[in-house]
C-alpha cells in the first residue's frame, strides 16, 4: 500500500513539473493585460474569508469549552 501511495505522489509531482511551462505564459498574458491584479484580489478575498471562518469557529469552540467546564 505504501509503494502505491508513494508512486502516486511521484506521478503527481512529475505532472506538476510539466505544467510549469504553460503557467508562465498564462501569467505573462495576465500581467500584460492587467488582469493579474484581479486574480490576486480574488485569492486574497478567499483567504480572508477562510481566516474569518476559522476564527469564528475557534471563538465558538472556546465558548463551548467554557460552558462545559463551568457545568462540571
């Protein structure tokens, strides 16, 4: 099982290495058109949303932990 898992990881790594050639051309065209900033802003918004969600979950869990400790 470990050999199969390891070989799958290696195959995915090799595919990522071959995919690098097309990514540079795409980034250059986005940069030349000024659309790269739209992509960066979308990524930042998604990451900020995920962080806000994680902090809200953490806040709720702390509240639940405090309530369960006071009940004991």
